[in-house]
């Protein structure tokens, strides 16, 4: 059971990471200035967050709650928990960009930041977002 959860969570993190990085590549293909970097990170983060929420909700935490209000609250909490982990991700990614100024090293920083962030995020989501105590 635990191995299966770890495998699925890791697989979903990889899916979200690739969606994030593909989105970033698309945005940054329009220019390699700092503003394009900012837009790429912002866009990639949103796409990764949305995909990860939907996969985690259904397959990791098996959340069957319904209702627009409750789902909005959960996505809000999920997003708030993601702020801390996103700051970790962005810190690594932008540090690697400013140090090496190459696309490949920016992505290495992104991968390191995302990996650390996902480990922390799983524990936050388990405790605060998808716990059995739901606000109804």
C-alpha cells in the first residue's frame, strides 16, 4: 500500500513536472529575458499545480467529497500549501538561472526544487487538505 502510494505520487509529480517544464519552454521560447522567465515560471507553476491537484485528489488521497464550495476550499488550501513549496522551487530555479544563465541549468534547478517541494507538499496535503476532517 505504501509503496503503491509512493509510486503513484512520484509518477504524478513527474507528470506535473513535465507539464510545468513544457509550459515553461513554450513561454520562454518567445524570449529569454527576465520577464519571459517570470512568465514561464508563473505559467508552468499554475499548470503543474492544477494537474497535480486533480491527480492527487482522485488517486492519492481518494477524495470523494463533492460540491463546488468544498472543492473550492480544498483547492484553495492545496494552493496555499503549495506557496511554501513553490517558493522552494522558484528559489532553486531562479538561483540556477542567475548563476549559470542557461536553459539547461535553469531546468536542473527546477527539478531539484520541485523534488524537495513535492516531498514537503505531500505531508502538508495529507495533514491539512485531504484529512478526514472536512469543512462542510
